[in-house]
């Protein structure tokens, strides 16, 4: 499925007022994982209260031990402090990386801003080497902008 075709599906899920926010985020994770061939794990992390750490919220894919990630640690923790997208074509080339599964080859993390504040992120793991392009970044930025309106 193309990114453009997925956008109305994402919007439809976010508008499903009968579902909790967490459930809606879980449905988005599943939608992306099932419809983008190289998305093998999709999850949302959010800042954990007033602590300088991320907490895993909804996700689709294999369960991970890394439900709490301190700011600065791993790709996710680095994005929590840099406020910038982090595209990793080859996870083996990263020193500051937290492995969730040995099958993962690449990762993309895009921060989620509410009123200009970095409050979390969407994290995608891929079992395909170097799969992400700028189109993924633009699409995931768009997804996060939609989610931001919900968690505002
Ligand atoms: N690889 C991430 C940890 C989270 S898992 O990918 C689900 C990192 O280095 O921050």
C-alpha cells in the first residue's frame, strides 16, 4: 500500500472516538506494519511523566524488553534529546544502539511534537537493510502530526 493510500486509513483510525487513544495508536501500528513490507516492528514511545526516560506505549510486532529507555540511550533515547529524525540504514554501524531482536537490520525514529515540545516518537524496525527514504520520513512526520492532535 502506498503512503498516500494509507493516510486516509490513519485518519479513520484516529477519528474512532469509541476506541481509547492507546487502542487507536495500536491500530495505527498494526496498519503500518501489515501494509508496508519493510516495517517489521512499529511502536510509539512517550516521555514517562517528568522522568528523563521514554516509556513504550502501543506497538505491533514482537514484544520487547526495552519498555523504558533513558534519554540519550539507543537510537530512541538520542532522538528524545536531539529533536531530529534518526534514520539508521545499518544498525551494526551504530555504537549507541539498543538491540531488540537479532533480525533487525535498520531503524527509523521520528520525534512527535505537541506545541513544539518533543513528547515522544514513532519507532520502526526493519529486517531489510537500508530500506528507508525521505518518503518514509515525510509520511511518519505526517502520522505524528495527526497523533499530536489526539494526545494534545
Ligand atoms: N533499537 C532501539 C530500541 C527500541 S527497539 O527498536 C523496539 C534503540 O536503539 O533505541
